[in-house]
C-alpha cells in the first residue's frame, strides 16, 4: 500500500512535472509556507506501530 504523505520532495517533483520548473526541496517548502501549507512528515513505524500502540493500551478495570 502506497503512503499518502505529501512531503516537500514530492511537492517539488509534482511542480516540476506539471509546470516544467525546477524547485529544490527547501524551495518547495518555502513556497508551501508562503501559500499557507506545510509538508507532511511521515510518521515513525507507519500502520504497524499504530496498531501495536493501540493493542498495548490497557484500560483500568
């Protein structure tokens, strides 16, 4: 399953493909911030870590 995270690197690649201009990762990050957006940072461990954390949670009682 492909992740759905919009990193600055993916945004820079998309801008290059759609508009035929080159942006560095830091340039894409600055552009996104000027437009009111921020890149998404992948979480640690993905779905497996979230499931393990959920399963490890114990409710009192």
